[in-house]
């Protein structure tokens, strides 16, 4: 699970088992990535969490997406 800071000052949350590759995709360096992040690239990794399996990653992603921006920024600061 990861959070990216995009050039438009937004935060993007996602999951991946290869974060480095996924960030390259988000930034348009290789094929793939979310349409949103390609539009607001470059994006910088600002937070990541390891989880035990995909189910846990999806649950955590949902939890974080429900957080306010202030709570997400607090999470990033605690890292």
C-alpha cells in the first residue's frame, strides 16, 4: 500500500507488490499506471506500508481513502 504526492498537490493511494515499477508507470516512464497520476505527474512516493496479503492491502487502501487529507498528511509525518 502506498501514497503518492502528485504535482497538483493531491495524494493518490494505491497497492502494488512492486512499488518502484508502479511509480514508473504512474509517472509515464513505462506503460501502465492510473490515468489520474499520468495527468498529474511527476508523482513522488511519500508513504508506504507492507501488508501480509492482497486482501489486507485492499482493506488498508480503503481505510486510507476514507481518511481526510489532514489525517493522510499526519500518517505521512509519522513515518
